[in-house]
C-alpha cells in the first residue's frame, strides 16, 4: 500500500511538453547532419537554429498569461525581436537561393507571429500592429 508520504508528485504537463519539444529539436539537429552537402541541404542545415528558436518562442508565448504584466510585456517584446530575426533569416536564406520557402517553414513563422498576436491581444498587452508583431497603443 502507498502511504501519503510515498505518493509521487503530480506530473506537470508543461514540463513534459517542453521536454518533448527539446527531444524533437535534438533529433531534428541530429538528422540534419545526414542531409546532403548540396546547396539545398546546406540551406536546411543552416535553418536548424532558426527553426528551433521559432518553435521555442511559439511555445513560450503560450505561457505568457502566467507572467506579471511587466514581465509579459518584456517577454512579448523579446519574442517580437526573435521572430523578426529568425523569421527574417529563413526568408532571406530561401529567397537568396531563388527558391520559395517550404510551406512548413512559412507556417512556423506564421504560427509564431500568431502566438505573439494572441499574447499581446489577450487583454494585458497592447494591440498588434498591422505587421503582426508591432505593439500599438489602443
């Protein structure tokens, strides 16, 4: 029989989700080493850090409601910078090669931008500007 002192702590879904994402990112990075050494393979390899950063930002933005107002605003501002930096790097990398960005990468950028808009528009931040990442006063 299990006594109350032996009862395990409850699982924290947010920790499990973060651990699962981290595991997927590690596997994604490992898989990238097997991609071909041609131009397309190099583009994908070079995109790994940007993909991981955008997914991390997307995930973190889903938890901004757990923050105080000032920390939430700072987090949204940092997220906007990261989305612009890593989304811009992906866009530039693919357009410089004369290729259309793969749908999955474009979706990832849009998902991060949408998560930022939701975090800013949930009643504690400002309103999202027309570019999807700017903060304007209401």
